């Protein structure tokens, strides 16, 4: 069974850093674009950063210059390096893959992890 598992969340002081990881497991052949989302107070998920399979990236204006998204295709892992964290970055962060092709050539669309909580507070 294919799944995404996030890790690396926690409590950090303003100005601090955290690195989130998203590991994809299962019988995976390839993963298309991936992204990090965070939950708003209204329980919606806003895009924080995205990365294509060939490494092109995009960021929400609120995190540009502070967050860096990356991925290791060989390990089916994606990262989010978060620096200069602010209290408004506090949220649950979710990993997403817009499509995953399995080794049996099935395609799974819009795959989500379970989320990891980031709290920025003094």
C-alpha cells in the first residue's frame, strides 16, 4: 500500500528552524509533482511550496526566502527546510503527491500524508 508519512514537526521559538520530511513508501515506480500544504484556521489546506519531478519549485509569497523545498527521487523523499520561523507559520503541515505510479503501473491521484504539527512560540 502506498502512503506518505511526514516527520520533523515540533515546537520551535520564533526565528528558529525546522526540517520536515515526507517519505513515500510502498511499491512505487515514480512520483509526479509534490507539495507541502498547511492547514488554515478554517481547516482548508493552503499550498506552501511545490516541486516537480525534475526539481522546479514554487513558493507561497509568505514563505519565499525562508523555506526551501527539495526532494530525493531515488529515495522517494521530499523535504521542507523552514528557517526564520514566525508564529504565523504555526499549523499542521501536510505532504501531497499529485500522482504516484506504482510498480504495477497503477496511478494513484492526490495522495496525502497524515500531517505533522509545527508550533512556533516563545
